[in-house]
């Protein structure tokens, strides 16, 4: 019988993924949980295992295609209950009158879902819309009415044929939840972005094109006053690195509406010769033999210790509830340069790790990121981040916050520099720390004390004994 595999929900409520490559071809025989494809979500690259054992009969999507959760991506020919293969459509095959659903059996009873290493396909109520409902209570029913099985989906009809129902679309431009969040984090009004997606859907590329200076392309029905308002607020727009590419934020300290994050950056240049001497001794010790130790290891430990005295930097601004959420744990994000661009996976509960455990976690995280094996879970839930720009020979910078985090620390290059030492000029190992923080959450005094604590530990590691 023929069975379809629908794109599963890969976690974190993601609604779409891009097919990067197929690991199988039509006619190939696959086993259960064999990797059949590599897909990229808004957070990570994920390998898809096969939910069936059988023969590949059709690949519904080509590499480079963006696919919504719940859409068929591959069809299998599997053995029936008697163990005999069949090329005819089985009960699981979809049809216009009765779309396949992994939650309904032949007799109308709930069917047990097939096991899947990365999740289960979304249950599709009808061909007009996926079962996932928006989180906010907008007039979705008027814009996208549910159709009965066998009725042509509304999306295939021109919007102009339903003038009464187009008002909600005008007040809220069409896009997917990940794209809306992407635009919200950057402070972009989707009403000003030209849509190039199917049926007027605004894509991530449309938002990025707008940020790169592309035409606004607002619909004629939208008021020109919106464009004027944007011109009067150039400082409220940011450009930040999407997961697919390497870019830094190039604009403004504040963003509009619910997400507003005024950035402040402070710098501290420190003589870290004692820390580098400690690092050399640790590398030669028996306990750390075979473990990778770098200046980043010591800096990460210094950040974790300094956070105990300055918890305001380990927090999040909750706009919806008008609360400041202070975390009693630290998920330490580490910016990692990968072939696909910059990603920031994080070490869960890093504050509970010893220096040796932290060193191993950093090495594992970096290796996984460079190999493109970082999971969506590892890219989510960070509370504070470190970026090591020193590996590129850069002394200082103005790092941009990850959304939802209060601070990020940039480590510069460690350089042999003429420096005042014990009343004389000597050649010392010096680096510059750059700390950016959200000024809604962190006052200048709190940020300065945190930066001074990190610098103090790196300048004299024994100072850590006074902070724990």
C-alpha cells in the first residue's frame, strides 16, 4: 500500500521548513528510522528519519522548497497487513474528499501515530488550513473560513472576489508565525513590506530585502502616512543576523511596539597575563589532560561567577505581562561561526558545571555547531551569551543582543601589549571586553559592576574566591 509522510512539527511551534537535500531517491528501499532528508527550520538543520520501512515511490518536494508542516513530502510503498506489497492506494493514501490524517483510523477511531524521532506530522482538519491555530485571537475565521471536505480551498480563489472578507487581511498582512516574529524582533512593520510569496504571503526574504534597502512596496490601500512615520523613526530599526546568514545589527537602539530593546555597550581593557599563566598550568595538569582549554573557557566561568553577584543581567523583559523575569539558572549561549552562518547554541544549566565540565561542554557545542548538527532545542532558551571575536583578530566590538536576553559579552583578541605593571612599562597579555545590555533591564551601574567583576577575575583569577 502507498503511505504518505507529512512534514512533522520539528519543535518550538515551527510551521514550515526548507528541504535542503534528499538522502534517498525514487525506487530506493529504506528501513524504519533511516535518514531520508535534511531540512532546515528557522532554528537549525535537522535530519528526518523515515517513519516507514518500504520503497520510495515519490518525492513530492524538491530541494530548496519551503514546505508547511502537515504537507506530504514523500510517498512510500509498504507491505500490507499480510506482508504483501501493493502499488495501489491504501487506506492512508490521501484523496480530495478525505485527506489523510495521522490521527484518524479507518473506522473513525483514533489511530496510534507512527513513531518518529523528530515529532509527528500535523493533523490537517481540511485542505483549506492546517489544524494549528494562531495564538492570538484575531478574526481568522473571517479571513480563512474552514471548508468542508471536497470543497475547493479558499486560498485558490482570488481575494478580490470576496471584498467583504479582505478587511482583516489589510489590517494584518499575511505571513507565517516565524516571519512575523522575525519582523517583530527587527522592528519591521509588515504593512510596509512587499509580498512575493504565494497568494500575497510575506516571506522572510521579503523582510530581509526591506531591511537591506529594498522598496517598501506597501499595498495601494495602505495609507502613505505609515511610510512617513517609519522615516521619522530610523533609530528604531535593527538589522540582526538571521540563522541562515551572517549579519550584524546595523541600526537602532530601540524597536517599536512590544519588542523594544535599547542597547548600551561598555568596554573594559584588562591585563589577563595571570589568567593566561593559569591556563598554561591547567593544560599541563593531569586533571585537564586531554581536555580542550581556551581563553573562552576561563571567560565563560568568569561570566557565570559574576552573574551570581549581578543577577539583573540574567533576565528577560516580558512585555505581555509587564514583568521582568529573572532566571535562577544560566543557559549560556556561545556564538559559533558555521558554514551556514552564525548560530548561538547554549549550554543548559551552565552555572552548575565545574571548570572541567564547562570545557568539555564548550568543545562539544562548538564541534556540533560547525558540523551543522545543532538541534532546535540547543538554540532555544538562552539567558545570556558570549561571542569570541578575538579568534578573528578583532579587539572590540558592539555585540547585539539575542532576542529575549539581557546581555551579551564579546571577547577581543589577547595581544602582547606595552602595559603599566608594578610601576613600570612591561609587555603584558591584554584583551578588551565589550558588554552590550538591554537598558530596560540593566542599569548602567549593574552593567558596569558585572563587567568589572568579569575583568577582575580574568586579571586576577584568585578574586573568584571572594565572589563565591
